[in-house]
C-alpha cells in the first residue's frame, strides 16, 4: 500500500509515518516549511492552500490512502480550505481518506459528546475545523473523520511542554478547561486502523480520562519527579480567551470498533 500523509512534519503526522514505515508500507509525507524527520519516508514539500499543487502531488504519488492532518491555528486557508483541497484530490484519485478533526468544533458542556453530534463552534479555530469537516463530508461521504483531543506523548508534545513550562512558572494552566488527552502513538495506530477499515463519518478518538489542564500539570509533575507546588494556574474565564471550557469526547464507539486500545492520561503519566 502507498500511504500519503499530509502534514508529516507535525507531531501526529510524523508518528503515523513512523508506524506505517515500520509496518512495511510505502509512505510519502508532506511538509510546508520544516522537513520530515522519519527515516524511510519520501518527503515532498506542499502548500495545501494551493489546490492545483495538491492535485498534482496526489496524481503523481497515486496513493491508496491519504491521512490528512493539515492545520494552522490562526489560518483558515490552511485548516479549512487545505482540508477541502486534500479531500478533493484524494476523491479524484480514488484513495481512502482519513481526515483529522478536533474537539475544538464543539461549544463545550459538562455532558460527553457523542460521535455524530453536529459542530457548534464558539471560536475561529473551532469554526475552521467545523468547516473542514463539512467540506470533507460533502466531497467524500466515505471518508473517516477523526475527532480527537489534546495529543500527548514525550517532551516533543506541545501539551507536555506547556505543563513543564507551567511547573517552572513560565506559563499557566487553566483549572476550568477540561479535555480528554490521547497518546500520540495510540492516536496514530487508530488512524491506521481506520485506513484499513470502511468506517465513514465522524469518530471520537480520545482518551477515557477527562481532566483539566491543571490536573494534567500535576500528573506531569508526578511523572517527571517535579515539585507540584510550583505549578502556576489560572482560569480560562479570567484570561479573556473565548474557547470551549469543558469538552469530553465519548470514544466508546472507537473502542468497540477498532483494535487499538486508547489509554487514559492517568495511565500514560503514571510515575
């Protein structure tokens, strides 16, 4: 199988590439500014906002499957338009598409969100991810849309780095912003499970533990043997940020359908 990973220079994209190469697949990975560091990957530079360039690359690679991870937090053209361009090119080539979405497209509430709940974005990035999903579903109804949460792993994870910064007093973690963190290796394995499946539509893929960012900081402190007394915290309400507070994803469907076990943050960061 030939797998095209759009966004292979990112944390998740790189892990998808690593696992696919280890499984013996031919892997082509794209990057925009920084290269692809995974050995065995055929690296290609790509600007996903250039629809013609995306179509030309996909036509040249002729992938059996495409994993689409493009996003830039503050750029609609990358997050929304780029996702649409990749979906169009994949459909044109007859390739299986797995699109990476986000819990950011929900407004937030105490009750968990099911897989099929419609987007209800309350800030620009969430709106861009919602628009990306809408475009992908219209272009390719057979695509799998992975709704995930905070991606953690080693110190390369920006979520772990943020916790370490807060423990050192260089940043602050919200006590009132709840998510369901997922390990990058578990998420990448689930994405590859979906490549080999016929699942279509949105699917929640997140860890089973719902924790605040501040709680995650304490878990990181225990994992790295750091003094939790130094943890700097605040609230999203007082920060002035407009962002969903509590977003819990119910990932029971993914757990039942796919072989990869999604571990919770408490297990992942156990000392």
